[in-house]
C-alpha cells in the first residue's frame, strides 16, 4: 500500500521535516509551502497524487517540524536542501509546486539545479528574475505591518495572515492549523530570502505554470499576468473563487489544473 510517511533529513546540523510517499514512481512532485504555514497545507494534493507520482512536501527552515535552532541554516539554503533530499532518495528529477513564498524557492531550485527540475508550478507568486521591483516594494511594506503585529500579539499576527492568505472557511482553517508552530524565533531562519533572487532577462529553461486566485490581491494577479507575458512559453491559470493560497480555497480545481500541466510535460525520458 502506498502511504505518505513523515521523515527527517539532516542538513548541516538542522533537522528538516518532510513527508514522502513510500512507493517509487517514474515522476516525483515536490511541494513547497507558503510563508508561516507548513507542509500540512498540501495534505489533499499529497493524497491525490500519491498513486501516480512520488510525492514530497517539505517544512522549510523556520516552519513546521523543521528544527534549525542553533544552526546557520536559513531559507536561502533551500536549493541545497532539495538537492540533498532528492539524492538521498535516488530521485533524478522532480516537478516543483510552490505556493507564495514556496514559489520563490521553487524558482531558485530550478535556477541553481536545472538538471533536477522537469517543471515549475507557482501559485500566488512572482518572478525571482525579472519585473519584480514593485511587488518587492509592497512586500517590504507588508513586512513592517507583520512586525507591528508580532511585537504586540502573535495571535493577531496569525489571524491577520490567515485572513489575507485564504478566502474560504475551509482554507483558513487548514492554514491556521499549518501556522501553529510558527513563532517569533522562526523569523531568524527566514533570513536570506533576498539571496534567492537572481536578476535575468532570459526566458526560463523549464516548463512554467503560473496559477493565481480570482480573489488574490490585485498586485499579485498583475504579477502573474505580467510574468506570463514575459515568459511566452508559460501556461497561465486563474482559479475561480480562490484567494492567495488558491490550493486551499479551491483544492479540486487546483489539483486538476496542476496534474493536467504536469502530465502535459511528463513525456517519457530517453
């Protein structure tokens, strides 16, 4: 029986928590969560895809069950973490799915280790390479808002992030649960995010699927459409009824769209 197990990867003295299906498959899907949440936000796609793909979901530094306290492991080392994890399981290549912050990490993995990546799906994200100055400016302003919340009340911070991340009650409930282990000290491990960005005007070399929610913030929707225009070979999908973390608001539509794209680029390897 193909089940999904929780395991630990030891990386530079850190303990990286992840879930992986037990049976080998020709293709692997690796999922990267949004900021402040953890791999629990992928429970539905893990169960959906496990019978046809090897599926993996990682708790990134500062999130979920991953332990980085007392180490120098931070978010900018995620490409190396993914490389080590795939090598440990004898996986030659994977399809990456990243939501929000996870979409930035997915692109960074593809940039540093293109030989490991068959495709990239980004959800509620923007480019790490081009046309991102306006959204980075907005992100810095949003970070100041987070800081004020965190200084006075982690409860208010969690409530605020949950509300802006998901539109539906079911999505908010899952996100709130996935955020429970994020605390003030977690921010230390999130340093280095800026080192994931690599300016480039060249088209990406991998199949790219850009997804966004109908009710995401206008700046996020504009970023998705603009990136699609800059990457003419990419696929653009708008998920009706969904907010920022579209996979939680509209899980069935998200799963269908993600699988259809992955199947379309998963031709047998020579």
